[in-house]
């Protein structure tokens, strides 16, 4: 579900505008285990740098208002190290694991980029294809918008998730089943916010239009295109785009924390149908790591299409912003940190915050997943971004994190 959704309630609460609570003593189990390879025993030779990364992750969980659990995956040339802190489910003591399913939120936009650019590679569509050519039933005011502009968030399309009618439905029934292919109907009476290509503005509507254009070009449902162009080539066996609110087992439970109240499990509080291609995908830390290495690297796209993908717009930030200076490409962001550059995407939704990035050659990848929406607390978000940067520095081989 898009990160910008309004406050809504199932039981006591589901969404919130701010996170400022200090979790009660004992509410969060902090696991200070050494990093593990897959989910097995600690690898030989783990040392102070590994311990520094583990402390950073555990510190995030222990911070005021911190998530109940966190898991980070570092992959170098196929060798995986897993760092984890806290718990996947309060009351169980079970630590987060790489096979746990989770909502990846706006990191799903990178998957829509992979589908769209895969079709460009297959000459089924072009980056300069317009909404008017592919989706003439959409408002005439939008017809000049190109696929390239949608992928880079320079389209000017109004964001359906900001629409009052959409938000009212979510407030009344967070599990409401939307017709995902008609989400743009909520803003069909609006013109563009600015001339296409003239500025950057992150919009969930962009990726809905990308998916609809992909379906029109290929003559297949978006879910089938994901399977054929992304899941199968990369061997993603635990990734899906559901329509309902259920999560496959096992899953990383997502929590809402609010001042003065214990964390509330919101893992299955909201239907994915209202996010669809903009943020509805469910994956695992293992699959997400594999995906970002393949998408940012050389496995999915031809050199010419990768070159277009990496036409970065300085200052275009993902939501939430990733570590370092952000720049927007086509379904991909560049994060320039103090230790170097990685390419990836972020995401946040009730119960989850995600970061996934890889080196430009795709041989090294990092994911950081936490089971709360830390973006609602500026101080906690700053701490998360600093933690992400520490893991990027480790990924790039810098000794001091």
C-alpha cells in the first residue's frame, strides 16, 4: 500500500502519522547473534567489522520507537551473510530469517521497471511510447506523458493515493478489495501537476500506468509478465503480487507502534489491491537480494537499455530517501554514499520499511528490512539511513563503517 495513505483503524489502530513511543522494557527482544551464512552457523573469520554492523542493527531495534525486528543481507559474488536483531514475531522470540515473507512496499516499483524495460529490450514497447498511444482511454490531458517519464517520476500524473475518495475507502475498510487496474480512475478528473519532463515528483500513479502500458503492449496480465520477465529468469520462488491482505507463511510480522501503546501487528491489516504495481509485491529477504542484484546488474537488461535506465536525475529521491545523495533513474535510484555508489530502491508501508541496493555490476547486493514503518519518526528514519550506509560501506569493502 502506498506510504502516503491516511490514518485508518482496524481494532485500536492501523496507520499513524508519527512514531515517538519508547517500547516498554521486554517488548522487544534484541538478538545480538553473530552474522550467519544463510540461516546456519556463524561463518569462520567473522570479526570486529561484522560485530560493528550487528551492533548498528541491534541499536536500531533498541532505539526509542524502534522496530521489533530487523534483518540485513550482504551478498558478495554469491556468498551471503545475514545480520539480524530483534524478533520476527513478538511473543515468540523467533528471529527474522531470509525465508520470511514481507511486504516490500515501493521497492515493488523496481519490479515494474524490470518488466517495462524488459519489454523495451524485446521491442514490444519503446521508452518514448506515450499514454495516448498505449492507453488512449485515459484522460487526454495525460496523453503526452511517455514511459520514460513515468519510470523516472517526471510525468506530472496526480497521485491516486492522495485522493480523498481513495483515502476514505481505506479509512472505512483497510481490507477493501480495489480493482487495481482502475486505481487511476480516482484522479481521472485531474490534469497534470506540471508539464511532462519538467520536474521530479514521486507519484504512485506512475507505476500503475507503467503496468497498464505493459499489459497493453504484451497482451498479458502484469502478474504473468512479472513471472515471465522477472521471477523465472532470476529464480525468485517466494515472490508474488497478491490481491488480498493475507501473507504466505512464514512471514516477518509487521508492527505499528504508537506513543504509550504496545506494538500492534498490522501484517495483514491492509489489502494489497490498493497498491498493486506501485507497492503490492510480497517477497523475502533472500529473493529481494537476488532481484536487486539482477536488476541493477547485467542479468535482466541489455547494455543499451541499462544505459537508458541509468540516466539519473540528481535530487530525485526514493520514498523514503535512501542513504547518501539520491538521484532518480528509470525504476532505479542511485545512492551516492561516503563509501561509494550503489543502485537500488526503498519502500515503506504500514509494518515495513525496505532498502535494497547493489553495485552497478550486480555482483554485490545489500538489503535492510525492518518490521515497522520507521519513516513516521524523523529521528528514527535518520538512524535507519545511517545504518543502511554502514551496510553499504561494508558491501563496498570499506573497513570502517
